[in-house]
C-alpha cells in the first residue's frame, strides 16, 4: 500500500508527495531539554493552480455523498460514477462526520477530476484519473511528520496527576499503564516517590498536531524496582512490547482489573465483615471505585457464571487456561455480550463497579482460584512472556540499547 499525505492529490503531472518524517526530539517535564534534532524541509503540494482548483470539505452531521455532491455543484451522474468506483476500496456511502474530503476540479471546465477522503487517522481513499483517462481507486497510508517526545515525572499524588503536571497526554500515560499492567498493579501498588520516563511519538500533518503515536520505550521505578519496556518490530514484521531481557510484556493475567483506584481490603483469612459484624474469611481483593467504573477481565477465558450470587450481588465468573478462575462481584451491571459461555479477551470490559449484595459502598470484589483453591492475586508469580525469536535477538538488543540511550538522556 502506498503512502500519502494531506493535500497530496495530483493528477497527470501533479505528483503525490509525502511528508518527510523528521527526527526532532523534545523533552517534557520539570527539567526540559532538547535531546536531538534533524532539520527537514517542508514540502508543499505542487498543484498547478491554473489547471486545477482544490476544495476542502469537512463532513457534517447528516451529510451523505449525494448531499455533498449537490453542495459542490457536481453532476450527479459523475457522483454516481465516483460512488461506484469507491466500492472497490472504501464505499463513499459510508462517510463520517468530522472526516475530511479534498476535491480537485478542472479550473476551466469545473468538472470534478479526483478526490481524497480521510477514512480514519491511518488511511485515506484516493480516486484519480490514470494515464488512460480511466479512474483508479486506492487506499493509502497517511504519512505523518513524527516527533519523538520524552517526558518524566516523580509521583507525589497519583500517576495520572503527575503525568498531567509534566505535560504528558492522558492517552500516553494510560497506554503506559496497560503495557506495564502485567508487572505493576497500578490500582494499589504505585507509591509516592515512584518515578517514570516515557518516550513516545507525536504525529503532525501539514504542521498541525493530530494525535500522539505509539510508545517507543519507558522506564518505571516501582517500590525501588526497575521495569523497562521496548517497542520492537522484528524483521518478519511482528511487533510487540518486550522487557529488558527480550521477553514479551504480555502475560496470562493482568495485575489488576481496574485502573487508578485505591485498595480497601486485602486478601485475608480473618476479617471483620463490615455488614455482618463477624470475623469472616475474605479470600479476595476489594477495590474502591466510583459506581459505573469499567471492570476488565484480567485474562482471556470463557464466562461460566453471570447473575446474582448471594452476598456477592451481581457477579461474573470466568474460567481461564491452566486451571485458573476469576470472579468479579458487587457489580452494578454487566457489559454487552457478557453471558455464560461467552469468550472474553484479556482487558475486555465485562461489567461495571456497583454496590449490589452485602456491600457498604461502591467497590469491586476480585477473587482468583487455582484448581478450585483461592489464591492471593498479589502473590501470584506470573510466568514470563514469550521471548524474541533467537534469530532476531541480536537485532533486538541493538535497538534496545539505542532506546536505553534515549532513556538515559
């Protein structure tokens, strides 16, 4: 699939150009500094204005292809031709408000000669005339001007608040929490004084910031222990996040079914029940969270129970591989598509925090069993992730070391 950029629509002698990816590095945080820069020239579309007229149009609520053609004064027979051609790539009958069209008209005849439509943040549709005057259609990758940005912080209140204070976008910090979620329980085990550094992409198009891209590497110090992650694409095209030793970050279980909440009751065999006022066995972890907070499956599996379960209130039980089961209690409601026998993926939302059953307030009761016996999720030793293929290890270590140097700056 070819690459293209906004305003990259050229017919005949009008050439499709791509933005050059820059190597600009910025540093966010209290001790900001520039850590490297490569200059690149800005490229403008070489449209011959005397031959073609460019019209940009942002799709509005209620717009259809027919309405847009009418607004632009395009003959509907030609509009139908473009619509029919688009079915071979991305149907123009399926357009979304907020997405942009770029139309090219012949300056003399005012006839529509070609168009581009942004399908999403990654791809755009292009319909243009070929040398034989026949229309061709293609879906191409949007090429962004990418800046590599780094931010660091020392936690004084919460991870999310610290990231906000040093200017790291919420989406980036949430992605970092997901990547480290197999090693660190961000719901209960992040402490004041923990620190982090994250290096990630920011994407620009025609000089305008569009969104943040992927995290390239991150370092998190949790309770004095170092955790690293590195984005790596091997020569075969397989991509994943790996730790320092070349093992995938991904494991069978996440450390927590919730994000950014405080723990209220730990795993115990002798706890005073807040409602019954008697000492009871509490073989689970309670997480305090606002009612309606999404609850995620900590591992892939098959739902084996959905419904009311005595003092647990609304409950979801999931059976996992290797003899494991997890349970999620006191829910306010269940997520769509969650029913007995349904397959769920790791990190899939299965329900929402509530206070049903014997509960003094909104919280999640999370339990784990191994071969029928309750186990403490905090003390479970997760098996290591899948390693980098042996033939790619040398390449991985070389790229890991380069990213380590960026983290150290």
